[in-house]
């Protein structure tokens, strides 16, 4: 059973989100929250007169365990070092930012960040794991368009970067988290024109993401997923090719392979070399329209 005796559906404070999102506190997020409370108000969105009411999202609930890290990778030994930082430690201009997917502890998420960003130095807004069941429940809430604490905290940490010069890469559930955060920042009038976005193994949808990028003035550099990645092809609904759909169903066990080189989901398309080149051929073309701004 989910929850405990205190999880009473008749209680006013009980929500489905609370089942999946009760996690311990993080110092970096506390700092982000305090700085946001003291920050100057965001500029009014286009078409909204200064001083008038705008539909800014509520800031009442957060995922307090979403931490901000600076990650460095030794180019020779490939040793990964991560250091938790507060927003005041951010070098804002030209930042490379990584948002991980489900079921990733910080060390694993940082290592995957090197694969996906192709960088030896980057910032990681960690999407914390509450276990496979909790992560899947949280992802389901996001797919249904409901608010989650991790999306709120990601939004609040992104505010501290110079977003027009930023490069953001997200993977799996992280793509939905990124889209939710960017949508909120757009409503607040945050300038994101010129920002670069990368979607890998996306649980988010191609066309919806392209529409969002167009509205905020961002550029999608790539939107990629392996031909056998069920998260990208089925959950994200990013293909019309029946071979991709059927292949993804048959390859479901590969999603849980601990070796990222054998997984159809852990690495970007083209890097899972052990699965064979045929899955990167025209036979497995997504047959899905793209319209990136």
C-alpha cells in the first residue's frame, strides 16, 4: 500500500502528489528559495501592463531535495567529481545545464550528464529519485499535466542562470521537467530568447516541445531517441513508425540494463553501438514531422 495510516484521502492536505513527493531538505534549494523571495519582481510578460496581475504559477510547494551541482570530469581518467553549490556560486553566462531522468542517484546522474552533454564541466539540476515506484508516479503526474515539486524547484534554480546564453540538456523525465519549468518562466516574462535546448530519450513530445521553444524564443539543437527506446517512442509519442513501436515493446528489458552501452535509453541515439547499426538506418526513421525554431 502507498502511504501510511496518516495518508487519509478525506484529509484536506492529502493529494496524489504528496504520496510521491515527500523527501528530505537540501541546502542549495533553501538558498534558492530565500534568494527568490528577496529578488526583484520579474518583468511583465508581453501584452501585460506593468503592475497588473499576471498568471504567474504558485510558488508554495517544492521538491526540497532537488540539488544544484557543479560537475567536472577528468578528460584522461574519466573520473567524475560533483560538488553541491548554491545559486550564488553560478557563473551565469554560457552555462551548460543538465537535468537527469528517473531512478538516478547523484553519482550516476552526473556520469550520465557527461555522456549527454558531451562536456567535462557542467551544472546539474538533480532530479532526485524516490524509488522506481515513486519516480514513475511522479512522471505520470507530469504526463497528465499536473504540477510537481521537482518542476517547481527546477524552475526556481533556472532563474539564477543567464538563460539566453544557456545550453540545457535533459533526458527522459527530465525533458518534461524542463518543459514545465520553461513554461512557468515564460508566464513570468523571463527572457529566454537564444537559449539552446537538447532533448534525449524524451518523455516529452516533439511537436509540443517545438511549440514551447518557439514561444519562448529558444532553439532546439537536437531531439533524439534510440529506435528501440520505449520512453522516447511510446511514452513521448515521438514516432509514427510501427517498426519503432513494435521494436520498443520487444526491447523493454533493455530499458533496465545496467550497462548504458546496452540500454536503449541511457545514452543518446547513435551511442548504443552494441545494439547494431540497423536501428539507426532509414528503416527505423521516426516518420515524425519536425519544426524546430
